[in-house]
């Protein structure tokens, strides 16, 4: 069950990230009803929100939320102490107003600050569902859950997708020129291509040249063989130089 719930949270966050640019670190605006319910269920909000969103998270409160918790006295004393440790978002109200109205004013008509809202107030939830691009966090018993995108957010996504398909205002004056270029390119592509006849090799380029290189045709002299030394035998020496006889 937990794996399926985490998978749904990733899918919902991907929707808000790609469509409305809600990026990490997530800024979660928490009201008094959420803090009171979390304290009753013994939920530590600062630990549970990063686990649910799987990223860095900064819980935030406004001065109006803090003053509303203090005005409740002992019933919300613990929630007021917890809210005091959260990041204080300046709302600009010198005289505190109702926390739900203050949060709605911080979100505005487009949620330009890319805030997430954690609340248990049904009226505030219904008001914020009419604003596109507001991720809502509620407590279902002891389990924090990320609410599915509202119909307003889904309609905004559909309109953004149709705008991406259509031509922008600065592109409209260039459309006639682009269409004319496309028609011209299509006409050129439909024209039959001219086939060039392949020419054969030039016979003169294949003929051997009659010019002879210098030194060509002269026979190279063969290297002289080393003459062998004639070895004369003793008999031949005797014949050439006969010894004088004793009688003479």
C-alpha cells in the first residue's frame, strides 16, 4: 500500500513540475488545522513532508496563522509552539486576518510563488481547487496524502498543450513565406531529374607515351666476375724450367 501511495505522489508531483514549474525545494504553506490534526495523530510534520515529497521541503506559516493559533489558547498551544519554529512568510497584514483568507491571498490567482498548501479546512481546500497549479496536502488519519490535481489544473494543462501546437503571434507573419517555400520545394521535388550520360575513358589518356626517359634502353654492364687464380701443378713447373743434366 505504501509503495502504491508513493508512486501516486511521484506522478502528481511530475504533473505539477512539468505543467506549472513546481520545483524542489518545495515550499509548503501550513495552516493551523493541519498542525492541530498532526499533533493529535502524533505526526512530526518536518520529518513526514520530505519523506512524502521525496525532496527538500521547507514548511512555512504566516503571521496570521500564528496569531490565530495563539488566540485559541490552550487548545492549540502545542500547534502554536510547533508553528513558531517554521519559516515565517511575510504576508503584509499589520492587523491579523483569518488564516484561510491570508493563505488564499498568498496563493493569488496564478500561484506565482509555486507554493504547496497543507490544510484540513474544507472551505480553503475548495477555494484553492479553483486556482490552477496549487498542490494540496491533507491528512487522511495518520497518513499525509497529496491530493489529485483539480479540474482547473487539468484544464490549464490541456490549454497549454493546445497553445504549444498552435503558432505563436510572432510566427504568424512568417507563415506565408514558409508556405511558399514549402510549395516551391515540393514542385522541385516532383520535377523529373535529368540523367547525365556517362562518358567512357579517354583513349588518349590510356595510350602509352612514346617519350623515353633519359638512360632508358642502354644496357647496363654486367659486373666483372673475379678471375680465378690459376694454380699450376709441380709437373707443369718442371716442364717449363727443366733442370740441367749432370753430363752437361
